[in-house]
């Protein structure tokens, strides 16, 4: 929110703004990359603004779905960032360049994990219809988030942070 207010010149206002209120932001960071990914997987998709249109083979219709802030993965990124900050602070009591490297790496992986989540949801809708789309939307996000966080934490704790612990 702070970065968005700085960019849009709304700093110091009491207006609640979200990065995802701007349809262009959603299009650039979510709709376009998701459209490209799904096209590479062979689906017929069209992205326009914050809406993705895909072919539903179950109903033989072209479905449109809006990408809302709740679909953006921003909450997962916030949870990951808070967990990483608190873990590294309790473990090392300092934030150094290793921390910021891990944070940037984690945020990039979060972004791509969210694109994978969104692609999985659309694939379910493409092949098995909107009921499968809805069911996948409800369940797959936390599953993918949990898997990637555990993998990230395992690699970070067992390989990257080992040298920092030895130095202490």
C-alpha cells in the first residue's frame, strides 16, 4: 500500500488503496503472464484487463474470470514475508545482505508459485468445467503455498544458513 501510494502520489491521504485497484497493474503482473503461461501449455486464452477468458471443454463455452485482489497471492506473500522476518530475527538478530537476498528470492518464488496456482485453477476449469474450477480455486492455493514454503525453508535452513550458524 505504501509503495502504491508513493507511485500514485496519494501518500499522506487517508484513502485506502490497493495495488490491485488499478486494472493495469493486474493485467501487467497477473493476466498477461498467466495468459502467456497457459498459451504455452496449449490452451486457447485471452487476457483483457483483469479478466482472463479461457475455453471450457466441459461446456464448449469461452469462460471469463476476473482476477481479484484475493486471487493475487498478496496475502501469501505477506504471510511469507512476516514469517521470514520473524524467523531470521529470532535466529540471528540482524538483517544483513543474506536476509535481503533470501527475501528477494522468496518473493520471486512466491510470485511464480502464485502463477502456477492460477494456471492450475484455469486448467481444471478448461478440462473439467466451472465446478472443478471453483473446487480447485478453494483448495489448491494453500496446498501450493505450503509445499513451496516448506521447500524454501528446508533449503534455506539446511544449506544457506548453515554457514551463518557456524560463524556465530
